[in-house]
C-alpha cells in the first residue's frame, strides 16, 4: 500500500501505525461479525488512501485521508470447474513498461472493466492479461485483480512452480502471491513430501511456452491468487481463438493448489501460529 501510495504521488505513512488502526478496528467490530462460536469466517480488510486537498490545481496532494473498510465475506465458494480465462489481443493492455500497472490503484481497474465484461459475454470468467513484446512474444502477467501461478514440467522434466517476475513492474506484487511463494519455499526447506522435487521460479513467462507445454502434456496445473479470490484453479485459457485446457482433476482442485490453500488458510484462521498472524482482543 505504501509503494502504491508513493507511486500515485500520495503522502506516505508508517505501516506500523496502519497496523495499529487495523487492529483497533478489528477489536471494535470483529466480535460482531466473527463470533467466537462461529469459526471459519473472515473479514475482508481494505485500507484506502485518497487525496483530499481542496482545489483544482494539478499538484501532489499535501492532504490525504486514510480510511479502512472491513466487509464480512461469506466463506469463498469452491469454484467447481475452475476459472476460464480470455487472453487479451495485442491491441489491448492492462499494463506496460514504465506504466502504473504494478500499483494498487482504482485507476488501474476502470479501464479494464470493459474488457472484463467482454470476457464474460464470451463465456469466460475473467481476462488474462498479456503484454506484447513484439516478435510474437506475449508475456504472461496477471488477471487484473489477482496473480497467476503455473505448475508444469520443463522440457528437461523438472517439476516447477512458476510465476511472472515482479521485475519490469508489469504486475501488482500481491501479498497472496508473496505468501504462496514464501509458504512453498518454507515447505521445500522442511522437505515436505508435497513439494518433493519442486523448483520455485519467478521469471518472465511467455504464452508460447505455455502453449507448447499444453500441447506436450507438461502443463499440470494453474491457479490464481489474491486476497479476495484467495486461491482458485484455472481450467482453460482462450488464447488467439483456441482453448487450452489445464488439468484440474475432475472438476476440483489439483492437489498442489489445494495444499497451498489449506496451508495459508490454517494461518489466517489462526489454526496455525505464524509470524504473519496478529492476534487482536475481542
Ligand atoms: C489486489 C490485486 C492483486 C492481488 O493482490 P493481493 O495483495 O494478493 O490481494 C493482483 N493484481 C492486481 C492488479 C490487484 O489489484
């Protein structure tokens, strides 16, 4: 949030102070929405920052309002079939080199809502945003409000979990993306059987690599992640008029995404004590 605030020319703030405010709000409102005898529910916390300086002049605001919305989310329903994605054509873009695509700002959502509606009208659940790099190279980025992971075997046979790099600032550095990476790194370090032989890779990923992997049966799984969607499997990608099916194990999640989901869920529901958890009274 601080990075995005600075990227949008808004004043900065101390993250530790924001955490205090979030905790205070959760202490006050938490028990009402999350009664102790009804476990497994959660609140969606959205801190927001807007410039509030009066005047029409175009300059960096010296005054801003930081407020926090919390909403009670119903337990996210398992997407039974997985998401179907529609990849954008080369004449559209959500982000571009040097642009604001890596910032969490409302200004990045507005322009993609039309594409989102178009995807829905074509029977897809969401857009998959690619950046055209010329020479027939389309770089994989994200879904516009959530990040993407792919599990595949490389042509050399190595099992990899792969996600687009933050370098180049084409994608939002989602906290869920980071949590997935860190928890998988942790499990690899612990030699957990689920991640046996798994290599974790962050790099530029191109659509032609996914197409090739799909054609050769090396594409094992894909999923998206973000605070709102949490972790959801991806079942198809429509790219240049062709549907690429991604195995999703009989309409449910493949084991890997399912494991990651339960590891993270245990932390955020407080079943596992972890550095990422903050206990509030109430
Ligand atoms: C919010 C968002 C995500 C996911 O980020 P989280 O911090 O995991 O919620 C990914 N991409 C974009 C563009 C977003 O706005």
